[in-house]
């Protein structure tokens, strides 16, 4: 009995020490559960200088609007109100700068995830860095199919890939023919020659052939160097097309439109959500922009779109673009992942992103059913809209459930 009495105090002390050790170890293993960060750093990587700076500004503005709203609403609830902290990176529109800035954001700034990059040719090498450094990367924009075809675990793309753009353009052409008797059999492909344009034209060509339509000519050009489009348009018209499918940036889209108007071409000119979706295209061309058709990833004519555009306009005194809207949505997807992860740890954030299943009721501003990523990191719910410039506004005209007006002719006004 005396022996038992002597043992019990020692046993109690041992148990107490073991419990204390377990608590300390557990705290080291998941310190955020006890000390959540005050701020969650995210990298925002876009072209802030160079030829694509205007598009980069649109993306940044959409990103900042989402972050301001989240922070004003109390931050990340699962992290006791931790707010987003933006760390900017400038790709300057080059893959060299994109690689360097991705490395800096991850290795020096310690961001938990990156949103970017805009150009597919920059996105591809930048995401190779983030994959190597095991950091989640939300691609926006960047449509090249190959981006999500490399077996990467840390890459997620919300917007459609190039294949979907071609499919939707061809479906629109078939509907346009049925509704207006516009000939669509012979199709010319005109595109800038970076990763964006080459990826888009690959999808267009494949979709045209599957539909029994004929790609009669393909004319690439260097958007950074071209000063007029007379030669390119002359080559296009020599093939006698019914339709011109184009993939552009801003300056070249304006040059194309001016040349088509100058020569009095009535051929429908349909862009791939390029330079023609920006307000700067309309501002620069004025009435000459009327009738332009372009795919768009977003519409302000949906209830969510109108509300978002009102808030965006109040901040930036301009209408939101598809690039801005996708950037906004990317932040909301990251917020959703952080709330479910309960941590800013990169691996946990990655796992939460992979399990994303957002519905229309959960901070969705894009058309489509929701957001869910397949094994490649591609959003399986994507919806593209065909829009036409009517009355100096980009108005949805297809598909029917999103159309705010019918397609109007002529497609090209007189000069």
C-alpha cells in the first residue's frame, strides 16, 4: 500500500508532462490554429508597364475591388479576420520578367498564392516556377490549352481554355446563319502570333473542320510591331471569305477595324475577347466600332454583372471588363479556399482550391453554373458570350439566355 501511494504522485507528474508536451507539439504543428496571421499575403502578377499595361490595369483593378470588399467585410473569418495584403509584381509583358517576379513573390515575399498573369506566353513559364516552389497559382487570364495540360498540381484556371473559344465561335456562326442567312462557310483566320493568338487559332481551326466549315486562309502578325494592317487585310480578302475570325490585342484590333472600314468591307469581323472588349477600343474608334462582334467572358447585363459593374464604376470611373471580372472572381475563389482550409499554408490552400465547388449563390459574378476544377486544374463550368458593339456599348447577343439584343447589321459601318 505504501508502495502504491509513492507511485501515484510520480505517475500524475508524468501524465501532466506528457499532456503538456502534446499541447506544445500540437501548437508547433499547426500554430495558425492558435495564432492566425493578421494578414494573408497574395501575389498579384500582371503587366503593369509595357504594351499590355492597360489590360494589366484592368486585371489589377478587379483584384483590388475584391480585396477591398473582403477586408471591409471583416477579412477571412476562419483566420479570425485576417485581411488580404497585396504584393504586386510586374511582368512587363515578357516571360523573363514573369519568371523573375514569380520567384520573388514566392521566395522573398512569402505569398500564399498568386493571381495572374494575362498573356499565355508569360503564364506558361511563370507557372513552371510556382509549380516547382509548390505555390498555388490562379491563372487569369491566359487561354492556351497547354497551360492546364502539363499535369501541374498547384495551377488552377477559372476562365475557358482556347478550345472552348473556338467551339463557341463556331456555334455562334451556325446560329447566325440560321437566323440571318449570313454566309459562314468560308472562314479566314487573322491572329496575333504570341501564345494567345496561336492557341486561339488552333481551337478555331479544329472547331471549323468538325462543323464542316472551311478555314480558307490563316494570317498571323506581330501585334507589338505592326503599324497598319493593309497587307494582312489584303491577304485575307484575297481568299474571298464569308467571315473573319480574329484574335487581337488592342492596338492591332483598332488597326484592323480602320482598314476594314477604309476599304468598305462588309464581312463580319468576329474577335476572340481581345482588344475589342475594352472600352478603349470604343473610345478610340467611336462610331467606326459599331457592329463589331466579339466573344466575351462576362456581361454587365446579368444581375450579378450589373451590381459588380456599379461597384467597379464607383471606384474606377469606368465600366468593368471581362479581365477585371475574372480577376475579381479569382480573389473570391481564393477567399473561399482559405475559409475552408482555415490556414494560409500553401499546401492546405492548394488542397482547398482543388476541392472548390462554388455555386451561383456563393460570391459568383460570372455567367455559368459555378466553379469546380477538374484534375488538370481547369474550371469545368465556363460560359462564353457573343457580344456586339451597339450604341457604343458591348451588348450580349448570344446565346439566347444571355442576349440583351438581337444581332444588328451592317457589321461594318461606312467610313
